[in-house]
């Protein structure tokens, strides 16, 4: 295994691990804020939940992009050919 393949593997590992930390913290914070808002105004739970799900989907795209970059580094790296 050459040094470029090793660097690709390490970079993919860092991309997935660090790319999952931010979205996980953001999703936890968003859910906590939504639960707090629902506890204060139970009548608007449907609106808050709908907005929460859209926000969670947008937050999750960051982790998905990091996964795609890691998969590109591992399986479609043009420098390794």
C-alpha cells in the first residue's frame, strides 16, 4: 500500500468522523429546542414538528455530503489509478 492510498483512507475516516459530530450536535440542539417550544405552546405542535423535520433534513445533508466525500476518496479517487 502506497502513501497516497494510506492518506486517502485516513482522510476518509476523518471526513466521516468529524462530519458526523457537527450534525449530531445540531440535531440534538434542534430537537431540544423543539421540545421546549412544544412544551410552552402545545397547540402549535404540528407546525413546530413540521418545521423541525425540515430543519433536521437540512442538517443531515451535511453528514451525507461528508459520507459521499469519504466514499469518493476510498473508491473513486482518480489519483490512485
